[in-house]
């Protein structure tokens, strides 16, 4: 089933393999150029079913925390993305744009807008560390509007949909996690209140695009600064976290795990993607060190190719619907073809060189 077609809302993917979003820092001035176009088109031509782009900084004054990350807030950037989308589709692929707000990872002095500090739910970047700006209600409204307007840009450019990046400790995850959201208004406190921000983003996006346009959400338990953190300690918690955004108009969920083969909750052998699909009842993507012999700790650490028998079995049993591949597709753009043909020994191992170059 993994290599068979799959219908995601209004589009038919040629297989169930997704290129996971990975930051590349190769878009000076926020503009994706010809090398970015070739990078994505190369993987579409090599049979990747769905490409989710690297995170695109939302058009908000505090969204950026890294250099040379693509944006949407200039005519030149949007023209660059239009070329990328056309290149992917000309090679038989489908493509979703990931919209990203870095939140508390931003520091004063960062471009653009060096005078603007990082924004978080409560000024916290991690429990007990208050170094960012606590977002006001006006800040929240501005950010929600930025997501909605950028989603419209994506629709006009020709993307098949957008994915809201709500994982890994960035802004939306900062609101979701009790460790960093200690607000005492409607956006803090209970799990339901902590989900209000992302739910309102999804509602605003949904209201600003056609009903056929796909809207997804990526989420995680772990944070970049705390691999053991959890939004949900059990299945009931997970339901409380996910149902408000699902009911706001999501078409899929993207469950980010460090190791997709590990169980999530005590008393069960199933992973987070399984439970995500079970409680949400919508299409689910699973990701987490797929096709490599070591998990995600350091993007510069080498890793060797390995089989994906567990994932193939999971997909065939309907535990989740799509499988996202990250680092393995950076090192070898023909990973899908080689894996489908059983050529595991021909797959290029992952190394930090794959991270540093755009090919």
C-alpha cells in the first residue's frame, strides 16, 4: 500500500510517501531561487508522492529566527514560489506549503526587524526562562491574520494546501504546552484554552481559502530544547489537544516523532501517529527517523540507510495513512525509487554534507 496512490481530499497522490519539511537556509532575501526549484523538482521527478516545503516564515514582524529562510511577503518571493510549484507539478508531484512562526527562538538583532524580540505565549522560551515578549491580544490577532493572508497567497500561487507548523517548541507549540503557556486569559490554563490560538489560526485560514484547499497541522510532543516534553500524557489528553483544531477545519494531521517505531503511551505498543489517527479520525502523516539507523538528535550526525518494514506494515494495517521521510531524502533524492525497487544497498547514507548543500 505504501507505494500505491492515495487520495488526500481533492488530490490524488501517486504514493503515500511524503517529503518532510526541512529547513535549508538557501533563500537569500526570503526568495527561493533556481537552486531551490531544482532541489524540489528533482525529488518530484523521482516519485515522491507529496512534498511539504521547508518552513516558510509567516508574514509577521517576529516570525523569523534563522537566516535565508523563504518568505511570502514580497512579489519576488511569491514569484519564486510559483516557479517551484510549477516545477514540482510538471514532474507529477503535489506540494503543500508549511507556514512557520519561530516564536521564542527569535532574538533581538535578528533580521528582518532587528528591534523586534521573540514572541511567545507568556514570555517564556522554556519553563522558567522568560526572555521573550509576552503576546498581547492585539499581537495574537495580528499573527492569526498573517497566517490567513499567507494561506491565500499560497492558494493563488498554486500550492495544493498549507501546513501549519505547530511542533518542536515554535510559537504555536509554545501556546499548546503547559510548560511555556502560563497565561491567565482565554488562551491559557486548560488544554482547551491552550488550543484556542491554533484553532483560531485554522479557522481564519479556512475562511480565507476555497473549501478544496488542503489545511493541515504538524504537531509534536517533543521540543528542540526538551526531548522528553509532552503535550499529552495519555490518550484522553491527546484527544483534548487535537479535537479543537480538528473541528476548526483540518484536513490532516502530521505527527512528528523522533523515532516512529517507538510506543507513545504506557500500556500500548502503538506510536503517536496511530493514536493521532484514532482520536482525530482524519488522515494522518507519521514521521520520525524513517529509513535511517539513528534517530533525530543532531542533524549533523551521520546515519546509514535501513529498511522500512515496520512502516510498511503500519500503513498496510491502516494505523496511519502517509509516511514522511526527512534526512534520508536529503542525502538521496532517489530514495523512493531505490526503496520501491528493493535497492537498499544503493541508497546514499546521510551525512552533514547533505544538510549543507542543496541538491
